[in-house]
């Protein structure tokens, strides 16, 4: 499996900057080259504070699904996850 840095290295610079902007990390990214930008962005995204902030911004339903996934040890079958998700959606 590729690391986050390896994955981001394949993305265009415009997308990397958009990801940084969407996560409020634009001020943290000062790289001059695409590879350096991928390294800086992956470090910022992996920062525990950044992760907590991202999770707190999720809608309540998404937070519940994420908590269930964590409680299940980080792995659920797709049908189990889908059933749980559907049970949380109020249509």
C-alpha cells in the first residue's frame, strides 16, 4: 500500500493546494516543488490535531459511522457498513 506522501506525489499541484485549502492547511504548505508540497501536505494532514479537527467537522452521522468502524477494529464488511449507514440516514 502506498503511503500518503507517495499518493499525494501523483496529484497535480492545483489539487494539492485545493486539499490544503479545504482542510485549512494552506498556511502550512510552503513548498516550491510538487514533491516537496506532497511531503509538507502529508505531514500536515497526518498531524493528530489536524485529524481531530477533520473528524470534528464531520456531520454527526459520519462521526457515528467512523466510531463504529473504530470500535470494530478498523474493518467491517461492506454490507455491514452499508446497513449501519442506511440505519442512520433519516429519509
